[in-house]
C-alpha cells in the first residue's frame, strides 16, 4: 500500500538522515521514479522534505524535524509481542528504532546493522506450526478451543481447551490451557486441527502465565542426565560425536573416552545407534545389550531376506541365495550326535544356511558365527554355514510358514 510505503520512507529518513534515491528504492523495493513521486507527495502533505541532485546529494528531512508516529501495522505489533522472526519483525524493529529521538535511535540502528539473532537450530528448519494463527487468535480473544491433538504415543485425542497463553520455548510453540479445570500443556506441532468456539474461555482471576509455565515445567529439566554413558570414540567418529551430542557431553577429556548424559537408556540407545560402528559403548553393559538388540532388528529389516526351504527344495534354495537372499535349507539328520570338524556336537535338526559369501558373513555376525566357518559350495558362487541343534530349531520355527 502506498500509505505504508510513504510512512516507511519517512521513518527511514528520520532514522538515517540523508539517503540517496537509489538506496531508498532498494530498501523499499520500488523504482527511483516512484521514490521521487513519494517525496513530492510528502512535501504536498506538509512534511519538510527536500531532494538535492548530484553526486553528493540525496533526500533528507529538515534538520530537527521528526514525527512520533511509528505506524506499526497489526502483524508488526504481533511479531514484536511474539518475537516471531520474519519480514514483519524486521519492519517493526525498524519503525521502533526510527521513533527513538537523536542518539538513542542512531545507536539502535547501528546495533541492528551489527547484530543478527538467528534462533533456527542447525540441521532443522524452523517452520511455524500450521495451526499457530488459529490458536493465537483464540488465545488473544479468550475463546474456547476444540483441539485434535496427537499425543507422544501417536494416538489422536480431541480436547476442549480453555486457552491461557502461548509459550515459545527454544523455537518450539506450546499452548498452556485448562482441560476440565486441569492445567495442561500442548505442543502446537502436534495439533492436527484447531477450531475456535463461540463460547468464552474460562480464565482464572489474576492468572500469571510466567509463573504457571514455571510451575508446569519445573520437573521437565530434572533428571535429564541421570543415565550416564561412557564411550570409546576416536578420529572422525569422535569429532562427529562431539559436534552432534551438544550439551549431552559431560566429560570429553583428552583421550578416546567420552561421557554423555541421557534421561533414560532408551534415549541413549536411540541416539547412539545412529553412529553405527563409529563409537563404542563401554558402559553400562545393559546399553550394549540394547544396542545389540537394535542392531539385530535393523539387520533383519534391511539385510538379506531369509527364507526356509525343505529338503526337496535344493534348487529353489540355491536360486534364492544366488539372487541375494539367505536360504535356510533343511538337510538330512544323519549327522545327529556326531562331531563337526571343529569339535561341535551336531544334534538335529541339521541345516545349511546358504548365501553369497559377503552377505552370509554379515548374517553370521548377527548370530556370533565366524566368517572362517563358512564353507564353499562346489561350482557355485554361493557358500554355506552348517547350523544344527537348538539354534537350527529356532531358525526353522521363526521362518517356516504355518
């Protein structure tokens, strides 16, 4: 709108003094001709403004003249109150700076040129929740809300909420409200739908949002690092761990040993599993067990597909293995009770686990089988493990179709 642009032009000159037409055109994203037309319009309206041509010229207000009007639009006021980043906040801060007289205004302008606050975290893009505006409107208008909300357990619930206030915590929006008279916190990124109702919200007399938020979240930060983990990490793995772990690191030291703190074992396992073999958990031992379990699940999900074959399905088993799968083939039990070349007692059932050598070695590592135990298949690109006894029976029961 032209009125908004005229006000912005006026406040820019008030804040910075003489500016060239090209400078103003760039700031306001218009042409130089438009700037000169706006200068004429301000002059006609009684604003003491002048434009001097030439290399040293420019556009400026009469010395000592200023307006106390900041001209903040509604989105700009809201952005100041909520500290929501974006063009509206930048514009609002510029107008506030322009409204300050003399040296304070110039000092604020210098600070804005030399200070940038970027609240967006590394590795993630800050996106306002879809229903932020609807919830915000209901909060400011004291209207009851009907929220469809996805809880941490992933189940969807519908709640009638008397909104009490919005909180922006470390880049994440939360709604504090009453549900059946009980105070609750809702993370806005989990809101599936938000509908403002016609009825007024119930708000306790003298409600203090800051105090209520402190009381509600007092125990959220407690015990966040009660589960301590000692790791062994060197080289690139250590550098990656220290860069990503952030404030989870409790002791880095100068050696390969690193200590981290987590709220619970599950959180530690989920985080450390993402590093694969780049770091090794030294203690506690139960975390090693949990990571081994997760590794087995991932290997089962993403590794070669296993399939069980009966004795007569030899060709099918070989074809499956040559295609990249793991063929668990039932063999004859005539070896029952004998000893293998490595001294193991071969109790029935007796299986050949067949696959391409590299994939078979990976499969064997999941179950503690050594690669040197792999035996070649004559005139075929595949190889096999001899598997027998209780372990073989468990494989059969897991893979055999009902």
